[in-house]
């Protein structure tokens, strides 16, 4: 039997961290969400409450489960309080290796000896982070997807020294959070980011070459290949800057196949970063509806 997890500390309460805290509490875990920014903690509290209430209204979440989840959640601005009794610490701070290393060094000091550590990184090295702690065998990647309370998958990422027991315990947590698990050996972009970046980059090359319009490329992949979203709809949601940084990482680690398209690079240079700024491949109105290509 894998190690029993009762209390989970989530570090970073932004887009991903608040979603991870939501599914953690709904999975029955005592959950402490830590952020250095009070505003982020307030937003996380309001968003989780709203999403749980929506889940109840839509019949997706039992009312008693939503009430229990709210009771299990605590919002912390003190790191030590957040991690002191954690059995599992899940990190979801911005994608910077220096920041993540400093979080895990602190957690190594303040969390119990037995606690497991996980990073929600989109592609940074799990082994490098694990190496900054005294527990590399109890460290792995738990790669969640956005929005976390809706998306079904967790990619479990095995670092160089991750033990089977650690993976088993995290897989059990993932299942209690209502997720399906795939296990991936550490490598750039794991499975999902690597394939998605390649498809997205190819779509930009086709647009650049005038092969079809963005709307028709999206339509072709949705109706011809059964993708739920087109590659341009997807990149506008993810952020063109985020996609470009993933491609640069894949290019430097995996080679020329991943060289970022010139059109993507020039859009990012022009500030066309996606839906979050109202303009990416498409232009959006104030409600976030696409109004033109
Ligand atoms: N957004 C996505 O679609 C997505 C998907 C999968 C994985 N990820 C990964 O998840 C991680 C978080 O991404 P996000 O989109 O939630 O970012 P975000 O910017 O929405 O949230 C990050 C949060 O971390 C907080 N933070 C910053 N420094 C901190 C510190 N020292 N201690 C505690 N909190 C701190 C910020 O205040 C912010 O609330 C990144 O590694 C990202 O690559 C993101």
C-alpha cells in the first residue's frame, strides 16, 4: 500500500494552484493554499467558491461534497503554517527554475521529513528540482491541465530518482481528485506539451505559407481530425508568449524540428499574446468572444 496522504499544501494560488486546491479539497484532503500575494489568495477563494457552486448547480458536484470541500480548505499567507503538517506539497508558482528551487529548498526545511514533493511545471527539469532537496526519491512532477477542475488528465513525471512508491502515492491522490493518470519519464515537454507545440508550430508555418486561413486551419482540425479546439483557438487560450517559450525550450533540447515559426515570433514581438490581451491570432471583444482573424 502506498503512503497515506491526508493533508496537501499547494504553493502558488494562481490559475493552476487554485484549481489544484479545488480538486484536492473535493477529493477529501485537508488543503492549505499558500500565496505571497493577498490579492491572489482572495481571488483564489472567490473563484473556488464560485466554481464549486457552479458544479452543484449543474449537478456535477453533490452539495454535501461542496460543503465538505469548503470546510477542508485553508488560505495561508505564512509558508511554515502551510507546509508544517503536509503529507504532500504541490508547487504551482510561475515557470522559473530559480523560483521553484527556492520554494523546494524552503519546503525541505519546513515540511515534515516524510512529505512527498511535486511540481506542476509545464516542462522544467524534475530531477534538477528534486536534486535541490534531500528527498529526490520522494519527488515527481504532477502536471495538471487548465482549467484543473474540468480537465481529466494528470501527467505524472518520473524524475531520475523518483521511487515507485512515490508515483503510486501520487497516482492514488490523482484518482481521488477525479483524474486519469499517465506516467511519463522526464523529458522536454513530457507528452502533451511536446505534441501540442509541434502541431501548433506547424499550423503557424501553414498560415505563414498562405496554405489556408487561420479559421480554415482550425475548422479542418476540428471537423476533419476531431480535435475539440483548433490549434489557433488553443494557442490564443494558452498565450502565444507561453507557447513561444515552450518551443524555444524544445528547440534547444530536442533540435530543429521545434524551431519556432517566424510568424509566431513576430506576433509575440507585436504584443499579440492571445485572449488575455484581447488579440492573438484572433481579435477578441470585451467578453472574450472572437470577432475577427
Ligand atoms: N496556465 C496553464 O495553462 C498551465 C498548465 C499546466 C502547467 N502550468 C504551470 O503551472 C505553474 C503555475 O502557472 P499558473 O498559470 O498558475 O501561473 P499564475 O501566474 O496564474 O500563478 C502563479 C501564482 O504564484 C504566486 N507566487 C509567485 N511567487 C510566489 C512565491 N514565492 N510563493 C508563493 N506563491 C508565489 C503568484 O502570486 C501567483 O498567484 C507554472 O509552472 C506553469 O508552467 C500552467
